[in-house]
């Protein structure tokens, strides 16, 4: 990041809040869907995915000007990796700070959603890891990384909010895993034994699949958009320069 970016502490707060609210939306809408439509899993998924599409779009618009609205360790990791040669994107210290903020936010968002619906915070027992769902996570994450960085590479980062929201909404349905595509969201969802939860035993496989998916996405990006690394500062959305400490 350049010296004209908002201070790191401010970006970390934005990443923590954004990730917390994202997980709160995913888990909270899952709980609401389960309560409103207890006998219709398809309708529950529709309700859950619709809330996530709308909420994620709003969160990117809200926090993007501060931190870029990554809300996702694999996006931050790809940003650091792609920006190393051109000295754009996150530094290693910034990457570490972003990932910690995202993980803490993910857990906090799950706890908040549980509290709002008075279901209590407990460890999920919902096993999700199968060969098919892990492949789904590779596909979902690869597509997400390719989308975000291709928009930045072609100067269309301003479209990231609706585009990312639309992609995740679609991936809820076309991937077998319902598109977690985010280690912070995955870890956060451990702490809610509800419709949106995931058992701890399923998490390592999901996170590994997400990392593989990110690598596939970066590889496709290098093939299709060789100049993408020069635009790492504009991921997920362009965040305007500010005076130091402002």
C-alpha cells in the first residue's frame, strides 16, 4: 500500500467490522430462514442467499473506500502475492493485520447473530466436507479471485460491489458447497449450530480447498490479465488516497 492510504489501524477496523457484519448476515439470515421455513430447505437457501447478496453489496460500498473491502483472507493473500513485484497491494505486515482482523470479525459476527436470535453460541455439528463440496469450494474461490482482480486490472473496480454480490449469490446455487469461498467466514460459521454452520472437522478441508481455488484464480488471472499485479491497490474496490492520519 502507498503512504497515502488510510492508516493501517483504520483499515483493520474496517476489515474487522465488514467481516463481522458479513458473517452476521450469513448466519443471521440462515437462522431466520430456518425459523420461517422449517420444512423447506430450498426456500431456506433462497432466503439465505438473497440476504447475503444484498448485504455483501452494501458492505463493499460501505467499507471499500477505507480498506478495499477484502473481508476474505484469500483475497488479501492474493493481493499481497500479486503486488510484490510492482510494490502495490498489501505488504506482509498489512496482510497479517488484515487476516487477523478478518478472523476475529468472522467469529464475532457469528456470536452476534446467535445473540440476536437468542439461539446461543455453540459449536456446529453440521458436517459438510465431501469430495464434491471441496471441489465446489475450489471452483467458487477461483471464480471469486478471478472476478475481483480482473475488474481491478481492467479499471472496472467500481463495479465490484454489485458484481461480487451477484457472483456469490449465484455460487450459492451452482456450487455444491454453497460457496463459502472465504476462510474467515468458514471459521466464523463454526460457532453457530444452525442452518449456516459448519462442523470443525470440515473446516480444514474447506480452507485448503479455498487456498487451492485462490491459486487457480491467480493462475488464470496471470494468463488472461498479465497487467493485473499493477492494479493491486484497487482491490476489491478503489479506495481513494487520503493524507496520513486523516
